[in-house]
């Protein structure tokens, strides 16, 4: 096990690839490894990229990797695509746009399937970020699945959350307003080569200005940039904005190390407890057969599901 | 939740061949069979394919070639996997490939080759019978 930790920290590609698979597949052995890796984390800068399907997230990530590499930074990419609810399979196609970096030893790209997890990421993403961090990647870029309005998991793990929209998403921007507007640190209007980007820009600006009191207090005001990812236009400027946001976090908002941020640690630990509890409880109930027996009883009308649930859960937690 | 291992495969288009219809159809069939399928897109060198397969920790690489360069390209992938001590990753392929070449490819480590007209069902079944997600 320590052997694995050593290899990860030394940046061994195969070991990292396999470890992420083990995390993804829920192998219990990885817990010990993650514990031992934790002291090696906290150095990477994590950027979340989210937005509706097809807005150009993968194309953008590809260009970001190129720019960061020019600055001699190493990069890990986690690209999430949806699992089919019918078959449980998935086509992981984000990589198509990034394959030119495949041979670059300073870049590690990994595709992940949601496997029924909501929130735009996978159950494994948080730990996969830690693994990339421990292997020494300077930047970690996380592309979420095309989000709806309440899929915002990435915020918890990212230093900078980037929301990508495209021109002519009038109604969609209304939808964004409901949920993910608050979480964007930088807004990008991609495909600005298309008509309508000025309208989208003024719509977005209007919504962001509504929070002007926050900005008056010195809080971060999200910039809005028009870009053309596929032509690499505006991407360098966008990365400059990321630098500014990083500087803001470091100087004004309590530092870059999330492991020292009370609110982040709270959220993170809360999520971890939730996931672990569910896992332990369900495992125990299925192994003992109590779960199946309760299902039978509900079907036979002997008990209602509310009582059954209480009967199963309370003895475990009390 | 304890999840059991999923089969992860890669579908790749090596070389200059631009025929991607077959590769896309195969990728979809694999997804519908419950596999996780990493698709690389067109114009990949064997080196790029192998590097990607290692990063993605796939159990199998499926290569598609309709333009005649299969012998060089498929064997280069097999050879590179061996060099990188990653030859636990199975290689199969398909496309327009003459019988003589199929024989040669299989002798050299390509596990199976599927030619035009093979029912998707057979192609999926082959994976189910021959590919187990890695155990260690
Ligand atoms: C459609 C087609 C095109 C389309 C391609 C569209 C696209 N995006 O795919 C277009 C019009 C663009 C095209 C262009 C050309 N084509 Co063309 N094309 C065909 C055609 C008619 C059908 C191919 C096809 O899509 N079949 C349907 C798919 C589903 O079948 P498949 O790919 O064979 O896949 C099946 C199996 O082979 C197997 N399989 C395939 N891949 C894989 C991978 C895995 C992992 C597995 C498990 C199985 C598997 O499973 C599939 C299901 O059974 C063939 C002739 C033919 N009958 O095959 C010629 C053919 C392939 N083309 C040919 C040629 C020469 C060309 C061109 C060079 C110019 C020309 N003369 O037309 C250009 C070059 C394009 C390029 N950049 O490479 C030749 C190739 C000759 C050779 N091998 O030496 C063929 C054979 C025609 C011929 N008889 O001359 N073509
Ligand atoms: N016109 C134009 N097209 C672009 C631009 N950026 C990306 N695209 C195209 O938009 C399409 C989708 O791009 P992707 O990068 O795959 O989009 P995505 O958001 O990652 O898509 P999903 O992962 O499926 O949600 C591709 O055909 C890109 O070439 C741009 O600036 N202008
Ligand atoms: Mg994408």
C-alpha cells in the first residue's frame, strides 16, 4: 500500500490510472491509500468548468491545457460524461477534443462516467482530484456533465468555478439565474463568433450587477468574457482572469488551501459522512438480509415503507 | 455503495483513415451493452492510443480501420502495449481487413478481428465472453 502512495507521489501514470479506477469502482482498499495521500495534497489549483451540453467545455479545456503548458504548468483533467440510465454504459467523448495532449507527459486526462450520481460530477471526483494533486499536477481542470440548474457539486472542490454559456441562450440564462449564477466566479460567452453575444453579455451583466452590494463590500465580482474556444480567441485573457481570482482568494478570501477553510472542510466532511453512512448502512442491511425481508413485507402489505425504514435505520444509528 | 467493476473499453481510429461510422456504431453498441467507452476520435497514432488507454485504465482497445493500414497500425499498438508492460489490455479490431491479414494479426497478438456485416450482437457478446474487468 505504501508502495502505491510512493508511486503516486512520484507521478507514476499507470499507478494513478489504476488507483482512480479503484476509487471509481468503490474498492474499499482505497480508503487507506487516500488517507496516506492526504498529506501530499493541497498544492494544486482546481478549476471547475460547467455549462449546458455542447457549449464548448471540452474545446475550452483543450485550449486551457495548451496555455498552461506554455507556462510550464502541469495539468490534470477530469472530464465527466453521463452514464446511460438504461444500460449503465457510457460514451466518454470529451477526450476527443483533447487528444492532442495525449503524449504530453505533463498532462493526464481521465474520463469519468456519472454512474447515477447527480450534481454534475461523479462520486469519485473529489478523491480523483486529490490523487492528481498528490501526483504533483499544478492545475486540475474538471469538466462537469452539461448541467441543469441545480448541479453544482464542482463548486465544493474548485478554487475557481467557470460557467460557460453561448449566445442566444436567452431562456437558458433565466434558468441559470435560478441556480448556478451565484456559483460562477467567471462567466464565459463561448462561440462569440456567432450572432447574439452582445445581447447575452448585457443579460448576464444585468444579473450580476444585481448583487452590487456584495461587490461594494469588496467581494469578488465575476468578470464576463466573450471567447471563441475553437479558434483560441480570448482564452489567454480568460486565464489572466483566473490568476486574478486566485490572487483574490489568496489575499482577501482566506487563502488558497481549502484544508484550512472552515466552510470548505465543513461541507466536505458533511458530504463524506453522508456517502459513508449510506454505504455502511445499505451494506449491512443487504448482507444481513434485513433489506430484502423488509421489501417482501412491504409488498405483502405487512408493513408500510415509512415504518420499515425506521425499523431498519434507527437500531443502527442509536 | 459498493460498486462492482465496470468494463471499460476504448474505441480508437488509428491512422489517416477518415471512416468513423463503424467506430461510432461500435461505441454506441458497447454503451448499450453497459460498458464505459472512451472514444478517441479520428487520426490517432498508435502512441497516442496506447498512452490514452493507460491513462484511462481500459480493459480493451478496439481499433477500427477501413483504409488498408491495419497491419502496421494494429501491430504497432500491440507492440507498444508490450513495451509499456500494459499488455494485459486486450486489443481487438474491425473494418475492411482481408482474411490473410486477419490470420497474421491474430498470430501477433490481436485477439479478434470483425469484418463488415458482423452483427453488433456478436461483437458485444465477444466482449462479454472475453473481457473481464481487471481483478487486481
Ligand atoms: C461510407 C463510406 C465512406 C464515407 C465515410 C463516412 C464516415 N464518416 O464514416 C465517405 C464518403 C466519407 C468515404 C470516403 C472515402 N472512402 Co469510403 N467507404 C464507405 C463505405 C461505402 C461504407 C463504410 C461504412 O461506413 N460502413 C458501415 C460500417 C458500420 O461498417 P464498418 O465500418 O465496416 O464496421 C463494421 C465491421 O467492419 C466491424 N468494425 C469496424 N470497426 C470496428 C472496430 C471494432 C473495435 C470492432 C469490434 C468492430 C469493427 O463492425 C462493424 C459492424 O459490423 C465503404 C465500402 C464498404 N462497403 O465498406 C467505402 C470504403 C471503405 N471507402 C473507400 C475509399 C477508398 C474511400 C476514399 C479514400 C475515397 C473514395 N474512393 O471514396 C475516401 C477516404 C476518406 C478518408 N478520409 O479516409 C474504400 C477503401 C478501400 C481500401 N480499404 O483500401 C471502400 C472499401 C470502398 C471501396 N470498395 O473502394 N467513404
Ligand atoms: N462556432 C464555434 N463553435 C465552437 C466554439 N467552441 C467550440 N465549438 C464547437 O462546439 C461543439 C461542441 O464542443 P464541445 O467542446 O464538445 O462541447 P462540450 O460543452 O464539451 O459538450 P458536452 O461535453 O457534450 O456537454 C464542437 O463542434 C466544437 O467545435 C466556438 O468558439 N465557436
Ligand atoms: Mg465535453
